[in-house]
């Protein structure tokens, strides 16, 4: 199976301090990989490195087999990124935000496709035409997820995707993520939601202070909530 | 649609929906319209008034009754500097140098009636003209609505979202630049209207358009700087602080430092000191009213020899008139030396100040604007020279009448009785020695020549900021 994402002996320094230290992992196409870790473990840094926003001190990252630092544009075109704090424009409605970012990404979507994506994240119909400045954090997160879906990118990088969502919406999101992976999309999500990760991920990596301290593979029967939670508590919590 | 176009449209959408941006745009539009209309009306009125006053002054001079020609030398005449049509945009030095001059024998007077001295309570602040609004206030509008164009995206993390869509930094910054540039160019609309109306009033169309292009370039310098700062800073507060600091430094402080430096480098001798020196020099030339002044001894000998007579009474011409004419010529030569010295010194100061355009795009623009509008110091100097020629010609013309049409004996006995006094009156027809005076604006080629150097400065400012902006845009990080 081809690897959609690959980190090889990756080390990253930020402000002169090591943030990632010699980590390696791969995410095969069509799989969900969850990076679990506490605050400051280096989870978001890993995602930003795949987007080419950070340069590796050593090692490399590849997207669809091509090193990111050699073709950042191609890597970004292949990726839909959902940041931790859903960063959309308050002066626009959900529809306008989606249209704007899709235009920038040269992606096309009809009105019905927009509504379908917003339906899939359960954003209230009445809210869709309102300026997002009035949205709650959860509503902004839902719109951002809808954007990631609509981008139709083969790879999704999700930074704390369920942060701010209510329990029902979290379940809905997990089902959606599974559905997308089943359709062939590759998802790399970073989270500290052990339960959610165990629900949807094919592989889980435990990150602690920039080092990969554990790995679990569903095909090997290694992913169950109790096992992962214990490992997280023992090895990954700060 | 290209990505920068999408970003450009969104920037306008944001401004349309922002109370701050809309309020700022409305406020500055009203300010621009008000200053353009008021300055336009004022300068048009000034132009007509000065043309009328010039005509009236000439009529008054010509309508004087028969009298001794030297009384007309002292009666004097006024010359008015008619403002060029583009003065409705930039009145330049007009407001401080004075707009009319009293011309009389034996003296070179200063220009009078400067607006800024005539106003009751200016407190050191000049009136607001379209040129000043464009030079000082429109950059503030651009700073107010533009300082956050890029850094706002960074602060709210939407920059990450934009970049992760595969949009390059260059496309993002280009879209923002074009959006802000469009605000700058729209703000030029009143200037375009004023310049075109100036060209219909007689100014060169190419010069009028060049003036618009100068201000467009100046505002684009600000646009490039604002986008550069917004691209390279981390917070809106820092971006705003840096831009306001740059504005204060270049638009307010540097011109004053430039003036102080020009005064220190090319110090002007004091007015009293100069006048005392000139007065001493003048005394050496003798008193033209007194033909027996020893200063004219050699002149008398030469004239007697030239006419081959022994006494001035035997001369076929009026010796007193000849003395007056010679004395006027000598005085004029002396006064011109002082005047040229003063103008040269003012020009040195002006050039020194202009070189501060390398430190302040506002100064470079002000210099180019005055040159193109024909309202700069050099134009004022030309006015002084032309009025001096007018003065000398009519004074010497009257002196010639004195020489040719009055007998020496009548002249020296003019105060004996009423009849003697009547005999030295010449016909008022002789007052036609006064030439018509009409001050024309500089030719287009001269204006280009004068504006070339500050325009080069402005172009270099633009290239420096734009290239730096492009460099930073290509390397932009969230």
C-alpha cells in the first residue's frame, strides 16, 4: 500500500528548542492515523511540518511520496487542513466562507454540495447565511470540517477536530471521518481525545515531548480504549 | 478567477462590512471634496481678482493727470502674480511669499499680501489644500484601513488557512496590495477632476495628468510600505505603531529637520544687516534727485564732453533726467546683485530641503507637486525678475521723458511759483511707457525639468518598498 504521509527521523526546533525529536511514522492511503499526546507534545507541529510551514532540523516529511520541502505547493494542494481553532472569517457567512476558500483552492462545489457538506456536520440551516462572528466555537468547527470535506483533497490533516463539539456532534464527526477514510481519504488527526481516537483510527501514535513513545495498529488488534488509555497515562501524559 | 483577485474582492467585502473602514472612507471623501471645492473656488476667485486688480492698477496709472514725470516714478505701480490653474490643487509658495508687488523708482520692494500673514489667527498652521490632504492625510486613511491587511490574517490564524489552500504568499499579498491600491486610486478622483478642470482653464493636459500620476505614485509608495509592514509584523498594534511612527517621522519631523538643516547650511543674512549694507552701497552711488551730487561729477564731465558744451545749461537735454536715469540704472544693478544673491541663497536652501526627499517621500512629492503646478520658489523668483524688468522699464521710460520733454531750466525752477510748477507738467500720454503685465505660468518643459529629480526619488521609494514587499511575501509564514 502506498504511503500518503511519511515522517522519517523528523526533528524540529522552534525558537532554538527541540519540539520534535527523531520521529518516524507512516500513514498509508485511506487510513486514519491519530497522534495522541498531551499539551506541548508536538502534535500540531507535526501537522504544520506536513504543510511546509516549518522546516525540519533533520529528517524529512513526504506527502504522496514527494518530500514537502521540494514542492510545498503540491503538498498543500493535496491536503485539506483543519486547524485547532477553526479559522474562518467572521465577516462572512458559512456559505461565503466555503465559497471563498474553495475558490482559492480552485475547487468547485454546487449549492447542493455545500448544503450536503454542512448537513453532514449538522450545522443548523438557519445559521448558514449568518455572519460567522455570531457563531459558537462548535459551529465554526463544523463549518471548518465541512470545508475540509468539500476540498475533496485526498489527505486531511485535522488538529483537535472535535474540540468544541458537543457529544452528539463528536459522534457524528467520528462517523464522518470513518466514512471519508472508507472512501479512500487519508486522515492524520492529532488529539488528546483517547476515546475518539480509538473509535476511528486505524493506527495510533503516542507522542510525548517530541518523541514517539508508542504505536498501536488496529489490524494487529492493539487498539482498544483501555489499552491505549493506560499507555497514554503511563507514557504520553506530561 | 485568479487567487489574488479573489483575495482582492474579499478585502473590499470586509471594508464594506466594517464600520471603521466605511466611516474612514466617508470622512476622507468628504474632506477631499470640501478642500478640492473650496481651494478650487478660492484660487479661481484669486485668479480673476488678481487679473482684475492688475487691469485696475494699469488703468489707475494711465489715468493720472499731467504732472512732472518723476512724480510718476514715485507714484509707482502694482504687479500681481496670477496663480496658474493648477494652483487650485497646490497653491505652493503663493500663500507665504505674497502675491503682489509695489513697483516704484529707486527701490525693489518685497512681495506683499501673503495669505498666511494676512489671516487673523493661523497660529502657524496653513490652510488645508488638496495637495496637503493628499500629502499628509490620505496616507493616514490608508494606514487606518490598511495596516491590518496581512497581519490581521496572521493574528486570526486565517493566514494558515489561506496558505494551506495552496495559495502562495505572493498571491495573498498581491491581492491585498491591489485592494489597498484601489482605495488610494479612488481617493484620487477629486484630484483628477480638479486637474482636468485646470487643463480646460489653460494648463497643459500632460502636466495635469503628470500631477495626478505623481500623487498616484506617492500613494502607492504608502500602499507598498503599509503592505510590507503588515506582512512582516506579528500584531496589528505593532504594524499600526510602526506606520504611524514612519508617518510622523517622514511627514512631520523630517521636513522641519530639513528646513533647519537648510538654514544652518545656507544661512540667510539678517534683513536689517542686509538692508544696512545695501543702504551704504546705495549712498556711494549718489542721490539721483540731486544733479550736483559729487557722485555724478565724472558723469557730468563725460556728458558735457559728449555734447561738446561747457555747462549743463547748454545741453540740449535735461541733465537732471540724465542723472536720474543713470542713477536708476546703477541702483538697479546694485539692487539686482542683492536680489540675485538672496534668490540664489533661497534656491540653495530649497535644493537642500529637496534633497531630504531621499528621507521623506512626502517632501519629494511636495517638491514635484509644486514644480508641476508651477507654484514653487523658482516660479516666484521668475515673478520677481519679471516685475523688476517691468519696474525698470517704466521708471527709465519716465526718466527718458524727463530728459527729452522738460527743459533743464524749467526743471530747476519748478518750485518758484504756480506757473513754474505748471511748466514742468508733461502730458499724461507719456504714462503709456508702462507696459502691460501678465504673469504666465512656467512652460510644460520647464515644469518637467524641475519635477524630474523629486519624481526619481519617489520612484526609488516605490521600487524599494515594493521589491521588499515581494521578497517578504514570497517567504511569508503563518
